[in-house]
C-alpha cells in the first residue's frame, strides 16, 4: 500500500491534465459525441494508447500495479449504458465533473450532487439487485490476453495500430 | 443562424493525450490505474456511517474497509479537484457558468432545466458506473491500459448510450467556432 499522499500527488496531476487537455469541458465532450469536434476523441485515443503502451513497458520491468476489474458482462453492459445516458446528457463523467466544478461550472456541481445521490441509491440497491446481477455471465478478473490466448505484446501492437488508424482517419475534423 | 462558440482546448490533442497518458503510467507505477467513481460510494458510506451505522455493519459491500476508511483513491479525488482549480486559475480559465454552449444552443437558456438534467444525469452516471464497477477512468481508460476483458462491453454500451443521448438532447449541430485546428 502506498501512502495516501501519493494519491494526492497523482490526483493533482490528473486534475491539472484534465483542464489543460480540454476534456474538462462539456462542450468538447458533447462535440465529440456528436462527431462534430473531434478534439476530445483524439485526445482520449492518445490518452488510452499511451496508458496501454506505458503500462506494458512497466510490466517488462516488473513495475506495473494492476487492478483488473471483474468481467461480469451483463452488469457491465447495463451499467455502461446507464452511465452513457448521463454522460451524453451532461457532458460530464465523474472525473471531469469534479474538475469542471472546480473551474466554476455550477451545473457540474449539481451533477456531483446527482452522483452522490446515485451512489447512495447504488448502496441501497446493491444487496437485492446489483450483487445478484453481478453474478450473471461473470467471467472473473480476466484480461484480453488471458481470455483469447493472444499474447499481451500482440494486443498492445494491434490496438496501437487500430488507434493510430483512427487518429489518421480523423485528422481533418477538428483537432 | 449563428454558430456555436466553444472554448479552444488549452493544449492540442497530441500534447493533451500524452500528458494524460503520462499521468496514467505514473499512477500504474505508483499504486494502481486511475479511477474516480468508487469514492462517491465512499462518500455515501461516510454519510450512512453517521446516520445508520448498523446498516453499514451488515451491508455486503460498504461494510468493507475500502469503503469505510478513505484512502489513496479518496486523496486522488481531492488532488484532482485541487489540480483542476490550480490549472484553471493559472491559465485564467476559471469562470462561473451554468450551462455548456451546446446546451444553450439546443435547449435554451433556462437554468432550471439544465440543473434538473445535470442532477438526473449525475444520478445515472454514478449508478451506472458502480453497476459496471468503474467509470470512464477506472473502467474505460484504465480498462484498456490493463487490457481488461470488462473494458470491451463497457466501451460498447457507454458510447452507444452516450451518443444516442447526445443525438437526442443536442440535435442541432451548427458550425462550431473555437475548435482546435492544427
């Protein structure tokens, strides 16, 4: 366990990066979801690919700390869709919502209040509803290399190639 | 019809993505991949701890130490807020506002409607994120960073839900001023 202050440092840089990147701006998120302003899409693609490649490189030195989520497929699919509705409606997600509230967006502050209400309702629904749902089609804490038998390095290279193609294909539509 | 004026992102996409990616790699090196939404449940647990401690004791999820005792992730979220505030002040982006430009263009200037949508949207965001065991940080970005199987269904349903909703709520797509062009 790392001491808590490392969390504070990582958080400081994460919040700073969300603002500097433009992801902490609902207009950029909505613009990308409407496929009219692809700055956020391209930024997120580089974010994901850099994280993926960097994590893979860390594993080569035995320095990566993983936290694989359990793949309960039905609950993930339903939860992702429900979260997507809120994400598309507001232009915020939990991280950018916190960041946007800190930059003076009052509607982001209201979104955070909604998130706290959602968290409480999740706690109340967990024993009877969420926990049973998380047992349906539950495949465990599995990675794609484990699930498919395709080596880790091949996944990183393949997804890196696919992401690079996405960046190339979207090169003219607002950066 | 006038165009839609949005703010230019401070950094171009490549620099922005590399900076965020560097934070993710640092997080993986230090402790674990980025994640934000769990702490909202931690906050809820702190409230219930005061209001109904025996309920928390008997609860299958929030009776766990991870939820009862704020730790690394809690401090990460506090750092996130402080870092965002500091960055916004440093580059003069701190500005009190009530709705995004896209909202006002499509749904009008009434603030009550936006605040209602913001509350309802936030509710769905957190409920959905915890059902999926992670949000755009923990399940999407960090899911792909670690090549979790769960990132695949999450990515599909998250963006399907978000794009359909955005299509319905923001149907009018005018010319945008303030895009980052390279």
